[in-house]
């Protein structure tokens, strides 16, 4: 349940501006402000059922955008790749400080350069 709400928040961050104004407002209160359905209904003077229906429709819409555009999955993949490269750079720093073989270090630097080029080219 918690992971689903986090995913919905991420989808909201990426595609929320494509929702209707009312959907955007209600989903923002739900995802960003972490209000319950009852709290949202009280704040907006609408029924709890209307809030539920709007959130349900909004989720479906956002998931559809992600299926078609894949921006969140591309972002996540890129973030993971960059984090891996940061770890590799940290390893290189350790290796340089421990006088590891120069050829191994140069190979690793070339691998990192290629991975960064792949990120820039969008060929993850």
C-alpha cells in the first residue's frame, strides 16, 4: 500500500500537470499533503465518494501516461545508472589511493565514459 502511494506520487510529479485542475488539486492533497479521503472531502466541500472516484480516475490516467510515455521508468533507469557510476568513481578513488594497476584504472575510466555517453544518447 505504501509503495503504491509512493509510485502514485512519482507519477503525479511527472504527469500531474496533464490532469484536470480538479484532479490535480485532489491528487495533490492525497499524495503530497497526505490527507485522507475524509479530510479532502471536508476541505473541498465535496463527498468522500467524489474524492475516491477522482483519485481512482486520476490513477488510471497517470498509469496510462506512463504506459505510453515511460518517463518515470526512464528516469528511474537513468538515476540507477548514475548512482552506479558514482559508486564506480568512489571505487576508482580508493584504487588510486592504494596504487592499484594503472591499466585496470584506465579500463574502468573508459567503461564509465561509455556509460555516461550511453546516458547522454538515451541508450540505456
